[in-house]
């Protein structure tokens, strides 16, 4: 049996790591929102950073911070998947 203080410490560490991951995700999302606002200001919002075509309206509704059209995003994800192997 694990002593209570070790179990408590493990539980606190798990919770701390979870909160850090949430904060990191929030920080990344804020950066993406800031980037999207800059694109709105300079007139490039909704333009795919890879191919230069317009990002589909439905995609922007679902993910307003999208930087790539769905085709380019799928290609990037496929390349990332291959690199992880």
C-alpha cells in the first residue's frame, strides 16, 4: 500500500501538470487569436498561408484562427504523421 503522503503528492503533481498543460494551450490559443486579429487588420485574414487561396467560410466559422485551408491542413498533418514514424 502507498503511504498517504506519497499518494497525495502524486495526486498534486498530476493536477499541477494538468493545469500547466491547460495554461500552455490557453497561451497558444491567445497567440493564434492575436495573429488572426493582425491578419484582419492587414487584410490577409482567411487566406491560406500555404497555397494563398481563400480558406472556406465553414472552416473559419468552425475554427476562426485557422491559417490553412482544409486541403493544405490535411497535407501538413499527413507530413507530420510521416515524420513521427
